[in-house]
C-alpha cells in the first residue's frame, strides 16, 4: 500500500473518530429530542478536526484537516477534507454521511481528489465503531478495509485501519485525532 492510499484511509478515520466519541458519551440533551438517525454523528459538525501525520521524508509537517457540515435538509452530513503540508492546504476528499433506512445503519461515501470512491457502513461492536468499507480506484480496482475507532475522552481518538482480504485482516495504521486548534 502506498503513502497516498494510507493517507486516504487516515482521512476516513477522522470522521470515524468523531462518530466513536459521540457514541461513547451518548447523545447531548438537545439530541435526545431529535428524531434524526444521524444524531450519533452530529458531533462531527461541532468542531473541525486535525489528524497529525508523520512528517514527510523531507521533513515537512503533514496533517489532514476535516470539516463536517449539515446538509440543508438535515438528512445528511457533508464532509470536506484537505491535506495540509507545511501549512499549505490541498483538496483531499468530499463526501457524505447518511442513514440507510433499508439497512438500518449509517452509511458513508466519499471521493478523493484523484477520483477514487470509498463507501461503507458504520456499526457499534464491543464499544468500538467498526467501519467496513471498500475503496474503488479510478481504474476500477478495489480494496476492502475495516476501521476500528476507539474514543479517548472528548478531544481525541485512536483509529486503527486494517486491510481485509477474505476473512484475514492485516493492520495498516493507527492514528490519533484531535479538535483542530485553528481553522484553515
């Protein structure tokens, strides 16, 4: 797996981490009266998030900056993320979280700047939000992944991404996400 693929997976974890934090602490008082099945991930819209990545081989500081906003109809949450290298932002992914009433699960889709499509589902298992998803490259090649998101208090999460081939999962990366100190 190349560095770009790893960064794509790290970005997904930003969203997944925020979902895990809300699931772990339960809905806010305002959310308890809401009827939206997206209430568990509404937390995503309250902050911007940064995932600090290892420095590049040439020593540049790298992170992913994530922004989540409600769609106007409040039936979806948009995600728009950027890679930031030495303070310079570049488009990374744009996507959507929504409730699938047929599957009774939160689903997500996003497209990266190179045209790869990622889609999957989010389910709670043993206190972790487990994300099963597939990434399809512009040439049609696919790869399957699992991400396990574990919250740590209100300001950070550990996110583990695994490659999946059949029933075998192989660890790829583990990253911590925190509330962004400043907006881009």
